[in-house]
C-alpha cells in the first residue's frame, strides 16, 4: 500500500524555495553557455554525467537486479517524456529568451494539478484552489503574451517552452500513477537522465549542433548544471514528490518563473515590463489561494488541539 502524502510543512517549503532558485537560474546558465555549446547538447551532456552517477548508486543498492522490480516499462515511458521535455527546452532556448522559457516551462503545475485532480481522489482541488490555478495562469499570460517583436523572443520558441511545461506536468502524473511512485528517487531519475542523454546528444549531433568550445567559464557552468541541477535538485524533487501532495508542490513552484525572470533582468539585461509586474502579482495571488486551504486547515487543527489539550 502506498504511503499517504502529506501537506507541505516547513521542511518541504524550505526545500522547494531552494529548488525554485536553482531552477530559476538554470535557464540563465544555459543561455550564458549557448555560444560555446548548443542548449540541447548542454542538457544532454549534463544528463549523461548524471546517468553515470545514478547508475553507480543504483547498482550499489540493488545490484544486477535493478530492473526486476517491475519499473522498467513505466521507467522507459517516463524517461522518454523527460527527454522530450528537455528537447523542447533546448530548442526553445535557441529561439526565445530565458525569461519566456522559464515562465512557460513552469506552467507545468497547471497540467499536473489537472491530471492529479482527475486521476487521484486524494488530490481533488477545491473551488478556491481552482480559482488560484486559473488566476496564476492568467497572470502568466498577461506577463508574457505581450506585444510581438520583443527582442530575443519568438512565437515558435514560446510554443516549445509551453510544450515543455505540458510534458513536465504530465510526466509527474505518470510517475504518481505507476510503479515508479514507490521506487527510489535515484532509480526514477536514472530512467529520465538516461533517456535524455541518448535523445538529446543524438539530436544535437544529427542536427549539426555538436560543436563544443570549452572555456573555464563554460566548464564551471556545466559543472553547476550537472551536479546541482541534473543530480541534486531532481533527486530532492522526487524525494518530496513521494512524501507530499504533488498538486500542492506543483502549484507552489509557480514562484520559480518570477525568480528566473529576476535573474534574467540582473544577469542578461532582459527588460522588466509592466506586463510582467501585473502578471507577477496575479501569479503570487494564485499561489496564495491554492495554499490557503491547507493553511486554514492547519490553523483549525492547531486550535482544536489547543482546546482539547492534545
């Protein structure tokens, strides 16, 4: 029987904030190294590094029977979805700004919440939470569906980013509905990184984007992406996913686009528009509405315990 997922507590919120900062910066990191290594190849290389480390960890804990737990079929599906997601990310970053990418990519909570609502009875959303999701989505649209012709952006790049967000959100739903829900975070991530490394590196070379120019800055950048993003952040995400309600986690991550855009403004000199300010306020309001039910329930439970002395 699967363990019951909990509502977000202080530990979960703290870890999610750290993930938000890391994931908000990763699009900037890819852009910074794009002149030396194509974005798709960057993601493929960091995935290959993560695959080697994860394979060693899995072999150490499970030995040669690592695929005997019935996760291979679902693992291959999730791995393919993960690889396609980051193929969209790589192609999108070659066509649009980091700010647009990070915002449209993180529409994934909408797809996760919708999928979990219809698939998992324990993650039904209330009317208030539906309003919050809708408000946050409208905020994203207002912030980044502004006037056409903005420097460094394109409709095709934005569509790639949105497709990546949808794929990520649905991947989370598939994980929760498969044997991977109870598999170790290391094994779940191994399937995903292995598929991503094969598909993305292969795609980069087949499309003529296999050139690599290594500089000290690019090397540090890739080490950051490989160790902190491809390994540490995703392992933490899957650890949280097995212990807390996925729809609450996914909606909380709406804060990541705001962090990513701020990094874009400071590091890449991207313009902070009035659309973003107005849309950002709506996104934060949506996050609050989605979290309000949990906060109110927790306060009510605390008052009951105080009144009964328990």
